[in-house]
C-alpha cells in the first residue's frame, strides 16, 4: 500500500505533469469514455495501453487506478489527462471503433500486467483473430502451442487486462456457444454484433 507521504508526493508530481503520475521512469495517464457497452476506463503508461476497465463508474475507476498504481509501484493520478497524446489517441480509436469506422486498433500496448502462457495466448489472439471473426478456445490453445490447454485459454481470457483491443470477445465455444466474458454476456453479444458476427439485437 502506498503510504500517505508517498501518495502526496506523487499527486504533486501528477499535478505538475498534467494529470500523469510518474515514479522511477514509469507513468500512468487515463481517461474514462462513454460507449455503447457502458463507461470504459482507458489507462496508459509510457509504453502504451495497459488496462481497459468495464463498468467504469467513479468508484470502480478509482479502485482500478489504485490497484494499477500499486502494481506499478506508483500512485496513479486522481484526475484524468485527456490531453496526453497516448490517451487522446486511445480515445479517438475507441470512438472510431464503436462508430463502426475502425477495425484494427493501432495503439501501442503495455503487456506488463500479464505474463507466461496468458501473455502468449493473448498475443496470439491480438495478432491473428481479426475483426469480424471468432475462434474457439481449443483452436486458440493449439495456435498458442498448448493443444491441451483449452481451459487455461478461458482463464487467460478472464485475466485479459486490455479487452476490446485484445479481443477476448472473439473467443467462443467450439459447439457454437458464446462462452464467457468478464464484462458480461450481453456486452460480448453487443461487441460481436458490432463486428457483424451476430445479428444486431432487436431492442
């Protein structure tokens, strides 16, 4: 847990840097945006997009930023930084995606919240399962070089810190079932409908 003096010092640094917390060369900047699947928190480091948080109301965002800061050893800023160039780029690309104008995110990604098999399978997903397509858990396990790890692929999807951009909504069950999703099944259906995989809901 960050101590009070450390937190105060980091806040001063964040205010001086336009809402970006900085410590030991690492930075965090963030913004929340309204989307058709609800509010999203987009958090960036100097390396790229590090976290996307669903259902990002004020309390959930504050908690996610606090946990992210503790993982990185800094205090994330309490204020958003919409003018930060990486944040601004992320907001533009997410808005274009939800408007149906963008299929391929080109944001740099920071993979430091995830490692091992989970990182390997998520990188495979991001690189080789394009917009408008789906892949089965088993098939993704084979692609990641672990054919007996279909269940572990499901765990990796649940641990994905960068959903939408790393499209775990495109991973489905081999029997045609939609599978699980951290943001809820209705959100998964909405994303797949946006990409033309499922019909748009009637209501």
